[in-house]
C-alpha cells in the first residue's frame, strides 16, 4: 500500500520527460523514415483497409507475417510492441471470457482470433509507418493531400511546443506541491493520495490555461507578422513549401514489392484457405 | 545629397484598444529616419509597445481598436495595406521571443516567413539570415534545446529572413543575461551599420542605449515627450529619472562629481577619459582585508558530495554536478552566479526536494532532505520561480499568499497575509489575478507568496530579470528587508548590480564546480575569473578596472571618494566573515 | 483631419479563431500526455483510469467559439499524445477525431451562458455522452464487419455488448463526471471574463458565437446520435439474435427486457447523476449569480 506514496515521491518527472523527449525527438533513420511520406501514407491506408475485406485466415496470416518482418526491420521500441500485444491480448481475452458466460465455446476464440489478427495488422502498419516518420514530413504530406493548412501547422507547432508546455505544467504542478500539503492519512486503498493527486493535477490546469492563453496570443500575433495567414491563401507558397516532396526509385520499389507480396498472399490464400468452421446453432 | 523620406512617419495618431476604451496613444506625431538606431524609452504603461505595434500594422489590422491619424511606413499609408505586407518592411522581435518561435528547428524557423510569402529563394534568404548572425552551427538544432541567447538570435534571424528595412526589438535585455544581451546589441549594431537596417529598440537600460543608439524617443502616458540624439538625451538626467529611467552610471557619477559638467560622459569609454584627470594615477590601492573571523556560524543548508545529471535526448548523460560540497549559513545573503547552464537553478531545485540528487546528501535546517516530501521541505525552504506567473495558482494574489497556511489550517493565516500585503505594498492589488499585474508587481507578489510559507531559507531564481529600473530597485530594496523574515536568502542571478549592492557572499558556478566563494568585491576584482565564467561586471566596476583602482569600487558611492581625493572607504560592504560574526 | 477608421467586428477574425484553435490544441495535448503518465488501476475489464481530461476541451468550447476549439482539442490529442509519442493509430485517430470534435462542437453550442453551471453540467454530459455513444457504435460496427457471420458465434455478440456497456458507464462516470462535469463547473465560471482579455477579445455572450440555425442543428444532432446509438444496439441485438437467457434466466425474468438495453440504461444512470448534480448546484448557486439575468 505504500507503493503509491513511494510512486508519488519517487516519480522523477525529469526521467519521464526525457523518455517522452526521446520518443518525440529521437532520430528517425530507418528505411521507412526515408520513404516519401505520401507513399508511406498510401501504403498505410492500403493495410488499414485491406484486412477488413478478407475473412480468409491464410491471407490474414500472410499479411501479418509481412507486417512482422517489416516491424523487425524498423527497429520499433520493444515497449511499444509490448503495449500493443498486451492491449490486443487482454481485449480479446475479455471478450472470450465474457462470451463463455453467454454459452460461448471455442468458436468464439477462433472468431476472435481472426478479428484480432485484423487489428494487429492495422496496428503494426501504423506503428511501422508513423513511429518512424518525422512529424514535419507527415504534416507536409497531409498538406499535399489537401488537409487544411491549420491542421498541418498544428502538427509542427505541437512538435515545437511540447517541451515548453511540459516544463510549464511541471513548474505549476510543483508550485502546488511546494505550497500544498500532502494528506497525512492514506485512507482505504490510499484513496486520499489518489484524490489529492487528481485534484492537484486538475487544479494545475487553471493557471496553465491562463498562461498558455497569454503565450498563444503572442504566437498567433507572430504568425500574422510572419505572413502565415497570408501564405494560407497563397497557392504558390504551398507549392513551394511542398516542392521537396519527391517520389524516388526507392518509393516505387517499395510499393512494387508490397504489390507483389500482396498478390502472392491473396493468391495463396484463395488456393489454400483456412476458414473458420461455422457451427450452426 | 538627396533627402530620403522618413521610413516611419506618424501624424497625430491616437489609438485605443476596444476592451478598455482608454486611449493608449494620444496625438502622437513622429518620424524615424532611414538608418537610424532608435531607442524608445518611457515608464511602464507609457505606450511604448503599442506605439511599436503601429509600425508593422498589427495596429490597426490585427488589434481592432479606434485609430485616428495617419501612419506612413516607407511612404505608404499603413491603413491601406495589411500586416502581412507591412511585415516585409518592418520586422518585430517580441519580448517574449520564446513564443515567437513557431517551428521545431532553427532552419525551419528562418525559412518559415519567406516561404509563407511564396518567395522562390526562401532557402537562400533563410541561410543568409543565419549567416549574418553566425548561427550556422545550430541550424539543425531543435529550438527547445537552445539557450536563451540563441533563441533570441534565432527570433532575430527569422525576422531578418524577410530582409526588412526596419527591425523592432522589444526589450532585448529583459530575458537575457548581460553577456548575451551585449551580443544581441553588437549584432543589432552590425545590422544597422553594415546592412543599413533601421533599428528600433524598446529599452530601459541606458547603459546599452548610450553605447549603441543614435537617437532616443521618450514616451509618457501615450504621448511623445521628445526625440533627441542619444548624447543629448542621456544628459537630461533629471527628466529621465522623472520618467523612471536611470541614466548610465558614469553619467550619474560625473554629475555627482561635478553637477555643472557640460559634457558629462555617457559611455564607459567617455567615462574613462573624463575621470582620468580626476583620479590620481597612483599605484593600485589595496584596502585592508578584513580577517576571517573564527566561525561560530550556524549551518542552515549543506550539500555533501552531491552528484546530479540527466540523460539527454542524444541518449548521452550530462552531468550538472559531480561531487559538489557546499554549506550555507544563517544570516548570509548569498548570490549564486554563473553563465547559462552552470547549474544554478538545479542547485536551488535540489534544496526544495523537487529535484533529487543522484548521489550525495543534502540537508536543510538540520534535516536530511532524503526521503522527505517536497511538501514537508516547503515548510523550511521556499523557492521563488523566475517566472512569477508559474506561482499564481489561485485567482487572486491574496489567495495565493494564504494558500500554504490555509492548507495547514493555521489560525494566523489572515493576519500574516495582511502583514505580507503591507510589506510588499500589495494592499490595493491583493484581490487581482497575478497575471494581470505589471512585471514589477508580479515580482513583489511572488516574493510575498514565497514568504507566505514562513521559510527559514529563501531561494530566489533571477528575481530582477525583465524588470524596469524602478521595479528592480524596489525588489533590491525588498531583498534587503527580507532579513527580518528569513534566516538566509540565496539568489541565483545574472544581475551583477544586484550582486554588488546586496550580496554578502557570492558563489560562482561554472560547469558544475564552484569557481569562487567569497565576498562580492573579491569577485569583481578578479576580472579574468569573471570573463572565464561569462559574467559581466557593473559599469562602475569596469570603470575602476580601467582606471586601475584595485580593488574595484562597486558603486557610485564607493567611487566618489577617489574622485574627491580621499582614500577608499569600503566598510559599508562587510565581508562574509564580518556578517557572520553578528 | 483625423478620421477614425471603424475596425469593430462582431465575429472573430481568422487570427482569433487560430488563437482559439492553437490554445485548445496545446492544452488538450498536454493534458493527454499527463493522463498517459497517470497509472491505471484495472479490475478486469473495468479500468479505473483517466482516459482523458474532458474538462479542458469542454471549457474551451464553452468559453470560446465552439468550432475552432472543438477542432483543436482532438488534434492536440493526436499530435501530442499519439503522433509524437509513437502511438499513432492512423485511421483509428481519424475516427476518434470526428467523434470527439463533433461531440465538443455540439456541447459548445448547447451552452448559452458560461456562468450557468446548469448549462455547463448538461452540456458536459451531452458532450462526453455523444463521444462515447459514437465510439460504441463504431466499435460494435467494427466487430460486426470484422467477424464473419458473427451471429453464428455463440456468446460473442452478448459479450461485446456487455463489455461495451461496462466501458460506456465507466467512461461516463470517470471522464464524463469526475474529470468532465465537475472540473468544468469549477473552471469555466472562473475563467470566464478573465481569459478573454489575456487573449485580446471580448468575453463570450449569448449571440456572439452561435446562430439560431446552429443551435437547432446541435439539438438535432444530439437526438440523432442518441437514436443512432439506440438503433444500432437494438438492430445488433435483433440481427445477432442476442439471447442473454443462456446466462442466468432468472435474472432476465426479474428485470425484463430493459436489461438488454445496456447502453440506454447507462444513459439513464448518467442522467440521474446529472439531475442530482444540477439540483445540488441550483441550491448552492441560487444565491447571487448576477450574470444569470442574461438568460
């Protein structure tokens, strides 16, 4: 029970912050990071939609294997993968477990397996692509796909402001700690600590909102001065900004290989389908 | 020579913001010549910033208020164009320059503006701006990783990328340490001289104005008082002081020496020449050092073998301190100085328990901090943030002051808060939100909030940064008065004037080690040490150095005896040892 | 000679909208990072975790022009908590974005007077409710599409419904009430009239940000989302031939068909909570709230 107390006093915000920073600003040097972001997004969309169209387990297994290979090549952080697996397994686990109460049998598990496979393929596709993509390039690719300028700006602005905002919140939160008082009793399940922590976390947003409002005003004024709103209505500026996005041989090759792999998988799948046997009730 | 039209011309301009309705600018007429280096001065709320916002079209195009009169920028009427177009002529660097930087990396930032205008050569323009300011080394860095000085230069570069005719810089010194502030001014001077860019600065520090500006515009209550060449403006000492502006130290010194002086010096160079005949060219004088007293000092805080560091984004480990040992004693007024990144804030934060050392022990008021929660430590130690806004957690000052005692259900909450409000002259402000106050008021409020925890040890982070002279003096005065409320005060600061006039002990940190620990005079007499630790001594100290006065006089009052022919009488600044004996 | 130029505008200009958008984005973004750090306590499928600080975007849509605020908040979540933290879900994010933005926009339009705690309370619940209902609909839809002949898999449809129901109630209580309604009621009146001058514009009044058409639209949306939700669930149950009878028939007999309406009963629970909250607040705020006259 002392754990929460320990956690609260031991929580080293600096360490968490650096972890966050590493994820956000670490180097992105894998194969996927070098693709034209537009190609990467198209590739992703392909794998986000296709799994929904197949119920043939062979095809899904094929796609899954392909994804796993790419994931291995992309050097994804084990933590992220662990979280993904954990999430998928527990989710399916709950459903199967609950299904047993309603007279379910192993068919439920089999059905769920197909479903979970679909979700895994899609999740891996997004992890492979997006954990390796520079947010700047991502936002430019979106801009190319006619996503409104403000949204694309938002991505790179968030990328810029994240550390500042974290610092600010941390400072305000510490202000509360340095002037507040920690509950003396912990209560059942340490609820007093949890309550204290939650209330502080929420209250800290009051100054945070006001301070951020002040900062935002300067930012938007500066944007005005830097011709941002002017550029928004200027197609030439957009063209110029995006002119660096070029598809290279590498991209074509990548899409080509993906195409071949997909055709092979689907062909094999239709020849040797693994179907779920459906029990008629 | 052909008469070129002024780059900025205002005729009978009045303006009021929609929310208040009060007129902020009132019947302002002025012209700024091409190639000028203009300093806009005036007390808080005199309309300096509002005035400058009319130059780049933010007024009237962005701020919808009532505007009357004619504004001509580069010959064109500002009302007929828009902010985006005017910004190409007039660039603006904000006081809060951090919020002005909107892109993740330096290179993106400097290319952002030309890109928005759709200029084909946006890359070249950005690169050129980086070249001009010598920022090529940091062009791939993330903005958030830069130091304050580098950020300011980046903000300036991003403005430069539009190749404007005019650059306005709002209080460049406010957020920077003196060494970086000088760098910025040298850069502005270079842009002005070599590239013919008209520079307009909003500034309180007359030392910089005297050295760099060509002309000075004095604002008062929304009107222009006068615009004069710098040398003339700086000598209007009484008038400047009436408007809360402190003339350069050498000028004040010269006036103190000779009130009738017709051509009082305004810069250090002029001062050196001016004072040389007054100060007898004797060999360096040495004052009698006060012998260190046998100490019976009570220790209030100590660091023992403290090691601290953090992992960087590049996955390497950066040490801030390695095996640091240090003690603070009761009754001391300690100034913690050193360049950016020297570890000043980390040291203070370790004393609050917010930052835990990786190795070593820290005690405060006889209690080991290890295993004590920050909430508990806060009863002994108070930390006052550099940015007061981060301390305003309630919706009015009074509630903020009472927060700590209320949380502890202290019966004297109300009376003690009353006392603090009186001490810091916050009676009329106590029911306002801290964020709506002026810089000086915010600072006072933050001191009161800090004392609201009734600490023994008070830690201040840059208490005088971004304050105008008047508020700065006030804070300095209050720091002296704190003695009655707390046992020891530790101040991390870049403000060497504050060190000179307030501290009883100075600790110089450089790359995590203590380079100097002793009285301020000793520090200011070690010129080499100061340079190494990127510290910049006050003007009077530099004047003493130039004139061969050793040890240096720390302020005008100490300097006067030299000129008046008497010997040095430095006793008014007791050394650490002396102070501890009491 | 001096001729005053009129620059007063009733509506917010583009820059002001951008300001609201950026503010809402930054704040909800950082809030999401904080909720990521907060540990979770899960008890089987019932998670005692804070999935989001709903009060922040809610406060934004109540205080400012709802549309830019509603669009900014979910984007902030996507950028800060997902994209930058390497947890970007691709299309899943888009679906969340639409659900949440729509929910916030509607919630913002429902509030006429940001000082009225009653309105804040109702709008908060409606906001989180719409978001949760839509996400339930999408979740069920996914399973429906994703599992071939779902009706032939015994137990799974029921199981999905129960789990979705639990998660719905869980979210409504934690995100909707504990981290939505209650903090919003505390925060919004405090910020109203104070934050606007900091950003350089006049506080929101009844007419400033919403047209009659939008209000009608918002109400229509609330009802249609509710009907989609109920419709989807009943259709699902009918199609799947959901039969809870396999599991404890006595239970069903006792409570009848209502039990099947998992989602609906959840809504009712929340409604009761809301009514209780409002009646409590009515008592506490009836003494001296001058701006109420504005209604």
